[in-house]
C-alpha cells in the first residue's frame, strides 16, 4: 500500500488538513469576535442612560475630516504590518531553507495562501488611502460612511488574519510538511507526463529526488534523525507511487538523454550500463537507490539507525518487485551488495549485521513467492560477503551469515521448496579455516549454526540432511564441539542481552530442539 502523506507526518490515522483548517478558522474568528464584543461594550458604556448608540451610529456621526484621518492612519498601519510580515516570513523561510533545502523558498513563493494574504493587505492599504482623500458627498447618501465602514472591516480582517497566518507559516515550514509537498509535486510531474511527454518533467522529478536527499543529509548532519528518516521514507514512497504509473508513461520518458544523460548519477556510467538501464526502464529506480547508497555510506559509523532504515526501505521495495518488476528486484539486490561492501570497507560491522538481516528477509520473501532462483542468488551473495568479511579480519560477519543462511534453509524446508537442498549446499560451504584467535571464536559460531540446523531437521524427523551436517562436522576438534554443545544447553535467553534492532541471541536453542542434541552428538565416535 502506498505511503500516504499522513504517514510521513507521523499520524496515519488523523486528517491533518481538516484539523488545521478548523484551527485556522477558530484563530481568525475568535479574535475578531472578541474585538467586536469589546467594541459593543464600549459603545454601550459610552451611550447616555436610556439610549444606546451603537458602533454604526458612531461612524454615521463622525465628521468627514476625522473619517479621512482615520482611514489614512489605517492605511499606514496596514502597510507597516505588511512590511513586518514580509520581513518576518522572509527571515524564517531563509533560515529553514539554509537548514534543510533551498526548495523551501520555491514552495513558499508558489503557495497561493501567501498571495491571497498579501493581496488582501495591499487592497486594504490602497482602499484606505484612496478613501482618506475622498470628498464629502452632499445630500443623503445611501449608507452614511460606507467607505469608512468598508475600510474598517478590511483592516479588522487583516489584523485578525495574522494569528492563523503565522500558524500556517510554521506548519508550512515544518520539515515533514515540506517533505510531503516535494513528494506530491514530484508525483504530479509523473502524472502530467502520462498523457504526453512534458518538457522539463523529468528534470523536475530529478530535482525533487535530489532535494529529498539533501533534506535527509542536512537533517542527519544536524542530528535531526526523525526528519532524515522521513525524507528517506518519502523517497521510497515516491517509488511505490510511481510503480502503478510507469507502464502508462510514453517511451520517451525512459530514454537516457537530455538533462538526464548529464545528471551526475548517469553521466559517468559506461555505455553498457546506461543501455541496460534504458532497456529495463529503471532510471528513476536507479536514481533513488543511488541516493540511498550515498546516504548509507555517509551514515556508517555515526548514524546507524538511518543506515538501517535505508536497508529496510530497500528490502520493502525489492520484495514488492518480486514478480511484477523483476528489473527492480535485480537492481535492489545489487544495491544490497553495495551496502555490504560499503559497510565492510568502513569496518562498520553493526550496520553490515543489520543489512544481512534485511537481505535474508528478501531471500525468505523470494522463497515464499516460489522464486527459487533469486533465493539462491541471495544465499550466494550472503556467503560471498561472509567470506569477504572473514578475509578482512571481520570474522563476526561470517557467524552472522551462517545464522542467516540457516534461517533461510529452514524457511525453504518449512515451505517444501525444491531449492532447499541447494540452499543447504551453500550453507555447508560457509565455514573457513581459522588463522587467528578471533577467527577461531567466530568459526565456533558457524559450527553452532550448523548444529542448530541439524536439530531442526531431527525435530522434523528428517535425518538425512542432519547426517549431511554431521559429515561436515565429524572431523571438527572435539573441544570446540564440546564448547558449542555446552553453550546450546546452557543458554536460555531468546533475546540478546544488549539492545539491538535484530534482538536475536545466536546461542539460543529452543527446548524442543535441545532434546535432539544428545542424538546428534551420539553420532561422533569421541
């Protein structure tokens, strides 16, 4: 289901538009009503006993020279308030633009509410100025002091509109609302391009994607994690909303030419790469995922929650592409591989650990969708990066890969998928020879995952694959196997004892499986 703007703002069940409208009307009407009530009270107190002279009577009896003076003062007042209003709005907008994105200025200038309010102030100022110099009309006018009444009414509206306008201004400049507007404008460009190729539509869409990335990057630099995450989710939501529209777009939309060919994300690509993107019609998906990769790389080590969200959104997009959009599925897997490479190069094992979790979930989704080929491809990539981390003296990654591959095998077996055997083959190729004490420790974790998987098969009454795991372990050192067995028997905490997003405890084995440990270890001669 496409993410709504309410989701971006953090209130998926509320209707923010109607709520803001109600508050704006209240903010306008209440001060106006209070001021008018006080005016009526003052006119009653000023009236002689026994005869009430209301505000309208005051205006009717006001001399022409005083009425003109009053309107002239009103014109100066409204003009001064307008100048202050423009100054304050310009300062606030500029500060927000400098902190997040210059797109805020463009959005503010195009907002109709600003034109309506400033137009009201200008009209009121000019009317009061012109009426202040109007000559006195001889005879009985249809409505005495009509110009004065109209001028005072407009001035009152201008003053009463200040409070709701400032409420609108600060809501408008709220980062989550700016993110929502950028996303809506970008999607509007796509919708306009469905009927015909609109010149500049692709350029505007590219600019919107880059603006959302700028918001995410700037917010991260200022430690505004929630805003950065909202921008990342908006980029993913834009791709989700774009999916149902892409088949209706004209062929010219998918060409890599013009401003798109000069874009920094495409200009340095080899011709074979651009030809592939053109053939698969995935330039927008590539653009967004490249922004994700840039943000992911910058977040390593100091903003792991943002890196984790990027992996999460990439997995969601890729899972949704299984079946209807194979090109996006393949593209998402390539970017998952890039995330793992970036995390390993930055030696950020925690982020790599989270990416592995999302990558495994993608493999499980492929198994559930009967897409065995992509499930095996995911498993192969997991094994490769586990080995790479092991060779780069980051052996914990190999232990995490072993655990994730074991879960992937279990998922395939539980669904009776034919690729379960091939997945088990890949799993049994994870172990490596240890060359250091730390590698020795992590290799024990790989053996633990193998034994856990063996108990899974024994619990199901399937001894043959458990025997295959035994054959892989039968030449293992007895002291290491004894240590692993003791860990599995002693550990009773399902969750890891430190707080992590994954939360799992690799050493935990359910009581039902623990009962099969004795049988498995009985196969060893020593």
